[in-house]
C-alpha cells in the first residue's frame, strides 16, 4: 500500500537553539543531578556551650564549693545545730549574769547586812537569814528571767531560721548549676549564630547546584515554539472509478474516429 509522508520542521533560525537546549539537557542529566551539601548541616557546639555542658556534668557529679558551703549552712540550720550552740549568745548571757551577780555581791548583800547592823538587829540571825534568802531568791529569778529572754529569743529565731532554710533548700540545690547555666546561655547565642552562618553556606551550595537547571529552564522557555514533526499516512486507491474513467476515455476516442458509424455498416 502506498504511503505519503509530510514533514513540518521548526522555524529555521530557531533550530540551532533548540538543538543546543536538548544537548544541554542531556549533559545535565548525565551529571546525575544536584549533589547534597558535602558537609554537616548542623553547626557543632561552640566552645562556650561545650564548657557549659562539661560544667553541668561536673556539678551534677561533684557540686561546687560555694554551693556546698551554702548547702552545709542550710542543712545545719535545718538540723537545729544552732539552737543551743551559739558561743556569742553564751558570752552575752555570762556578761549580763556576771554584772547582776557582781551587783548583788557588792551592793545588795552588803546593803542588807548594813541595814540590819544600823537598826540594831544584828543579833536577829533569823531575820537576817530570811532577808538574805529573799535577796538570793530575787537574784536567782533575775538570772533565770535573763536567761529565758536571751536563750528563748534565740531559740525562737533559730526555729524561724529553720523554716526559712527549708524553703531555701531547693534554691541552694540549684546553685550547683548556676554557673553552668550562664555558660550555656552564652554558648546558645554562639550556636545560633554558627547555625545561621552554616545555613547560609548550605543555601549558597543549593543555589549553585540548581543554577544550571534553572538557567536551562529559562533558556528553553525563551526559545520554545513549534518543534515540528513528521506525519506518514497511507494513500488509498479506488479500482472501480479507475475502470470507469478508462472506459470513458476509450469511448470518447472511438467516437472521434467514426468507429461507431463504420460498425453500423455491417448491420442488417
């Protein structure tokens, strides 16, 4: 069966640019595509952050001297170590008691004896003894009241300190990590900057990797058009029409030659 082929080519001046675009596309395809960033995309810890982590680890294991001292004081207060062991409090009481006792010995007692002597009652031993007993009882009550005021006030204050120490205990425990936290905060600022610098490098890398593909895509958009093509289709013949045409041609020729008149001469 016969066929007919028709060719529709792109515009002539466009053809070399299309050819170049197809060649560049093949070259890019053969490279295997864009490459991933060759380095790590996560910035490493800064020196400050690493030091903060190390300090955190050390504090968790060993604690710090300052924090340990504070914790020791809080623990001692919680345990009541200062309720009855204040040396300054003892000295305060002893000084006050010594003054009262000395006043009694040097003033009160001699005054009682002198009063009994001046009144002529020195012979009344019982009355003198009662007077001295009363004065000594007064001295004892004065000393007891003084002790209650000094030591009792201190006890109440220490009990209050115990309650405050109980509230401070969690805070003193956190002192172990204060310096480490400060270092970590400084390190986080550095880490954030380092990560932003690294992200910028990664973006530049990705841009350069995609740049040839982007340029090719833009190039092909500018030169695109009718790429042309080739079309082939069969040619179908009609034998009946051809026979009729042939017969008509023969008939016309015979009539022109007078063939039909010649043949009628042989008739009846």
